[in-house]
C-alpha cells in the first residue's frame, strides 16, 4: 500500500509523546525536533501506522530487522503460541527447550551448511554482545589480545565492540575509557581493485601487534553500504590462515537474505571462523548470536557451575521461538527469490534517478545506498537530511548513513511492491530537483 497522510506530521499524539520523552528519556537517545519523530502504533508488511493514524512506507524495515515484513505471520504466530506457555527460563542453569533447538538450527544453517562440521553458539541479547562474545573467543583461542578492524565499521556500542568500531562519532566521546586492543586500517571500496596496499597494511599490523582476529563486515552498513572488492574477503581468509588468526564476520546487518543470499559471505565464496548474527534473526525480538566452528568455540572452558559468559535473559524462549520461525521462512527458496527480485527492482529504480548530486548507487540485494555529494564532490549530508525530513511528510520512512551522513540507506522489506517502488522513485526524483537549493 502507498502512504496515506491524513494529519500533520508529526501529529498531535506524536508531539505529546515527544514531549514526554523530552522529560523522561536521556536526551541523547531519540532525536527530537519540530518536525520529528513520529511514534509507531502498528505495522504490517512494508507499512507503518503512527499514533495519529497516518500510514507510512517503511524503506528501512526498522533497521533491517523485518525483511520478511512487519508482523510476518509465521513469526507472529510463533511468538503468540510461545507467550501462552513460557515467557522466561534460566538460560545458563535450567534453560528452555527452545534454546537447544535454536543452537542446533544455527549450526545447521552455517558451518554444517558450509560443510566444515558443526558450529557452537553464544546466544546474546544484542548484536554488540554477539561481537564481544566473538572477541572474547578470539582471545581464549589465540592467546593474543589484539583485534584488526576497519574504518567505517559499526559493530555496536558496548565498550568491547565500540573499541573495535570504525566510526569516530560513537567512539571518540568515550575514548578515555576504551581499551586499546584494536588496530584499524581503511576498508576498501569495490572500485579499489588493487588490494596490495590493503595486504601490506594488514601484514604490518600483524607484525607490530599481537593480533588474534580480524573483525569485518562483509558489506559495511552504517558505514554507507560499502561493498568491498570481490577478492577482499578471500584475501582476509588467506592472511588469517597464513598467520593463524581468526576471521570473524559481523553479519548482524547483512544476514538472512538482506544481500540476496542467506549470508553475505556466500557472495564471496569463503568460509569464516566465527559469524555474528542479529537483527533479522528474530524479525523483531532482542536476540542475537555468535556462532563459531566447534573446535574454535571449545577454547572456552566447560562450565564448572558458573558460566564465564552469560546474561539473565540468555536464550529467552520468546526470542528463540521467533528465531526458529524466522529462520524457517528465510530458508524457503521462494523467500530467497523474492529478496533478490525486490533488491534488483529497487536498485534499478534508484539507478534511474537523475541528479548531479548522486555520486553512486551501491550495495547488494536489498541493502542499498545512494551517496549524495555537492558540486565540488564533498559529502552533501544536509541534502540527505532534507530528503529524509521531506520524505516523512509524504509518508516515507528513510534513514541516512555513512560517516558524513550523506548516504540515503535502503533496507526495506523483501515484499516492497512495484507500485511502491515507482512511488518512491518519483518522490526521490522530485526531492533531488527541489531541495538542493534550499539547504546549505
């Protein structure tokens, strides 16, 4: 369905709730402005209704979580059924049956599917925690504390993940409290076909620091939908094998058909050592996972009765039920085909936009970015913001990305219709003509 705006944006109910957040929520969390935000009331498919009754077209699938669509029937049914029997268990003492089922399933769809034997899993509450479990694993396995990561990377905001992240906006205010175990080098873009400099930078880091793992997104998300050269992950695999370090892939954003394959690493033909999953894993519940090859994860000692790494909500049965249902949906060939088709149609629409301010349309599958630059080639973040705000008035939920905020990021539901894509394309073309002269 197309957007339907019947009250001002934001409407009176959204404004009332914004005032409430201004009084009671820590002010750094939700961006509050005269024309922002709206407050969601319900959602279905690619559509969101706010508290004032307006219908919006969500081009973000709520941070790439609901690729199957908001309120996907199979996932919603699993949640409803589980809520009627068990809401919480003792994840590391007396767990729910579903925790075992989900760990088995995650092994089946990753390392067993890649024909390298079983995998073992840490279930966590967030992607950031999954990354930190992976970093702990690397230390226990290798005995080396260092982590090699990349500029532009986003791995979450917990202190361990933050130290390895590559976006200064999030890291710099807390630098005085962060560990100094991470070394960063530039993330190569697809047009950087010569990876000799990247190899030299990696090998220099490995020779000068005690590096136990390389942590990387196969396609950068918050960094601005940056797709690396096809040979990049192969190079990382070769270097990790040569220097005996772990290759950890952060597929929290890219996993579960977001890039047109079940996992983005499958575009590049490599097998990793540890994979971090989240977002679309459940389609809407705070549950994530760190999954590694069994022989690597066995670097952790057996529990003597007190878990070395755990949390109160570990393996929550509601989240596990939703994850099992969502995985079954993502494994269906028709869902995989739909994800690819939707991404291809949206890419074609975005590539057809005409504007001197578009430097590049890039990405994989339904993970796409439109990079906006000024006439002098410098990032045009103000235009990205103006488009997001103007789009909201027309019923489009958009997000910006990239370190300079100049990338319009698209991660919609796989079920975005042709009519909706045409509408989005027409509105974006209108904005690209009318807005640049009004922003500085």
